[in-house]
């Protein structure tokens, strides 16, 4: 029997409620055969706020685990030997801080060893790609130049001190979620890599002799969609482009250092709320796109669960996704063969097409000054919003088939969703209170003078070119909190609001009769109310996944609404103030983080307090049926979830609620 290759690292992306609950989940998953950890942090941790900050309201423990201080990092990895673990941490703006906490916990686990010896044994990845945060995911904090400085400092530190650590995971995954075509995914990810490598070189923190090591520690995190042949070709194109780029631009001679190293989470964008059992075969096909080709095979794979379009997966759902990987790796003969596609004329032609297209788009971005300049100008964001609008239009027209959504919609009752309230896991409602109690108790027990001294050093170093990792480690050891670390740097670096890409986005499609009819209704209703209809699209809370809100804003504009959209991360108070100032006819709220039961009532209350409680509110997001009913009872006019894919139909529904609210019949 042929010798098998080693399987890839198998992960599930997990973390919720509390560090203790997440720790129990990790240990259970490792016992089931998972071979690496992939940590999901909650939004306050990702954006640099403590649980007791006003902006954290409703977000604590919802999409990941809260880690506001060293004590919670200890709890998160209790009884998990970090020197034997490969840990991926999905963290970006606060990546340096979380890695510092992780390092200190690892050192504490081995008091008998020298700290440097412990650190040299650590392996894993900090995601740390801030460019894609400005384009798609929204957990940025600082302006681009300062974010790039933090990335550069972390890369330089890890190359010298944690040699087996991947200090950045350049993420094309989120670009595809935001609408990127395969060509855009290739081009924008590689342009990000260029901006990072150029910054490291310019910083002077790494010698020419060590620069190949920097290139060798760069990893990528990609998306794999259901068009698995195209996705496989995309990965082969990535391998070719990266090899050429690192050889020709950076002069890296060692082929091992030029190897394209990537992990993957297969596509969550394509998971459906309608007939969610179909998501299982989608996930399998998407996994094949990054495993079939040996020469472009992922080094680590994590799969979503079948029910992620419904809400938070349960441990059993995550186990199912892990078993999908294990069956392919251990039961099939895939790992016994050399590359299956070497010499294929079909594959070579597709790879060549993708390579040529990516190079052309990379040239456009580089001509603008590179990825950072293309972020600040809004070019890349605008292109992604336009691509996403085109995809949505293809689905709505039926040109792009989604089984169970726009074709083959008839279905037998599913035993998997017979009881929707138990088909997903509810976040612990006490998580926020527990996290607030934890951070207050932590502050009461620490030496405040030592913390103040450490944060003062951090601020001083931030004003110079000094690498910020030593000061960050000092702050972690002194007992500073996540919010204090980020707040100190906010004071020095300032904050940033990325372009939304909505204003310049190309219209989704030519106006068909359905959209033309909605336009007529919008115009007629506006005339009856004495002016153009105005829709406020709001993103309350810390949820930065703005793709849906952007598509609603673009389609509303195309339908004739005057659209007010100010981007992500707004407080309920700011949304209410905008509704008053713009005299809007409807407020649309987009929330995908699970914080809808806290944030939506806050907006409703604020509108009442402002004297405009009669303005209808509609809500969109990943919202379980039971929560949707509660929101309707609380006064929400309509709730839209992923099953409501028809944007023009949603526009018509918004006209309906405006007419009903104004007694227009």
C-alpha cells in the first residue's frame, strides 16, 4: 500500500461566552481528534474594548470569547500545554496584545524553563492582516499607517524571538465574503503581502540575511467556495504567483522560504438558511477545492458547521464538520498520490487565466501606490461592493443557481430543523456580567502604579520607532487590560473610519420590471409624504461585517431612496441622532453578531425618547425565529434573515412599512 502524506492540521473555529466555557470546548474537541486550535475572540476583544465599556454592550461573548486581561487568557488555556499546541488566533488590530498574553501564559506554564526556551517552542498564527479589515470585516482600530507599524513590529519580534510562529495570516478569505472574484482575491491579497513585506524591509528591524526567514513565515488564510474546480485552480495560481513574487521582487533564493503556506476556512457566505442540510455537501465540495491538489494543498483546514446561517453551532455540529475532514484524510486514498492535476491542459489554462488577470489587477493597485493607498482612496472597497452586487443580482435573476433558495425550493420537513430553537446554541446571557465582574476584580487586585508605568512606557515607545512588543509584554505582565492597551495607542495613533464603497459602487443590474415597479412606488410614496423617501441604514454595535448593509444601501439607492449610511460601529445613540438629523422615513438595522436583542431595543427606545417613535424600524441579520418574534412584539416592523435573499423584494417591503406607518394604505 502506498505511503500516505501527513494530513493537514484539522481545526474548528471556536470560542464563546466565557474563557472557562471555551476551554472546556477546546479540550473536548482535542479529545475528538482535532489537531490544532482556532480561537474566536469576541468583538470587544478584537476592537480593543473592555467588557464594561459602553461600546461593548450586547457584544460580550457573542461571536467569540472575551479576553480582557491575563487572568482570562490563563483560564482559556488551562490544562492545554501551549508548547505542544498549534494555535491560530483570529485577531488583527489587537494581535500584538493577544500574542503577548499568550506568550506570558506559556511562560507561566513552564516555570522551570528559561522564558526564551519556552517561547522558542511556540507554534501558531496571529491573523494580523489589517488591510482586509478595512475592506470587509471591520475590526480595525487605528489608521492604516499605524496598523502597518504594529504588524511590522510583530513580524520583526517573532522572527527573532518566536521563530516557529506565523506573525501574519494574509486573508483573502474575507475578501471573497465581501464579493471578491477569484482574480480580485488573488490580486488584493498579494498586494497586501507586498505592502507588509515592503514595510518590514523599510523598518530596518530585519537584516538582509534574515529577510528570507520573514518571507518564509508569511502565511495566508483563504476562502474556498463551492465552485471547487475554479477554487483549486485559484490555489495553484496563488502558489505560482507567490513563488514568482518572492523570487523576483525580494530575491529569496531558497525554494522552501518561497513556499506558499496557507490555511483555509471554507465558504460561509454560501451557506443557506433555507434547506440548511444542503450546506453539508457544500462544505465537502469546498474542502475538496483545497485538498485535492497536492501541489497546492492547505496546511490547515477549518470547516464551518451546517447550521451557521441559523446561529451559533453546537458542539455536535462542530464535531460533524471535524468528522468530514477525518473521513477524507483517513478513509479515502487521497493522501497516497502525487498531484492529480499535473499536466492537465484544462487546469493549466484556467490557472494561466487567473494568473494573468491577477497580475493586471495588481499592476492597477501598485500604480495607485499599493494596498494602503487603494484602501484610503476607497478603490478596492468600491470594487468589492460592485462585485458583490453583481453576484447578488445573478442569484436574484436565477442566473446563478443556489439549490433550495432560487431553484428546487420544495422540500420535505427536515428533522434537523424541526425545533429551530434547539438547532443552534444560545450564547450565555450571563457572559457579559461575568466578564464585567472579572475585569473589575482583576483591576482591584493588581498594582495600579505598575500598570500606569507600563502604559506610560507603551505610549512613549509609540511616539518613536521603537518596537512595541517589549512594552506590550511589560503591560501584559503588569496587569493592564485589553481596553487600556488599545486606549493608550488610540491616544497616540488616533482612530480611523474606512470608506464604505457604497457611493461609487456600480448598480447591481439594469432595471428589470420588478425594480422599476419598486421605483414607481418609492416615487409615489415620496410624493404623498412631501419629499424623497429617506432610508437610514445603520450598523449598531461592534459588528463590522458590513457586506449585507452595503448591498441594502446600494439597492435602496438604485430603487430611488435617498440613503443615509455612515458605515460600521455606531452606538444606538448615534443612529438615533442621525435619524433625527436626516428626518428619515425608515431605519434599517443590520446586526450579524447576535447582539440584536440588546441593541435593537436600545434604538427603539432612543427613537421614542427623541419623539420619532413612529418611524418604522426594520432589522436584518442572523436572527433565530424566536428572537424575530420578540423583536416584532417589541415594535420592529419587519425582520429579514439570510433566507430573504431578494433585495428588490426587501425594498418593496420597506415601502410597505413606510406606507403603513404613515396610514397611506
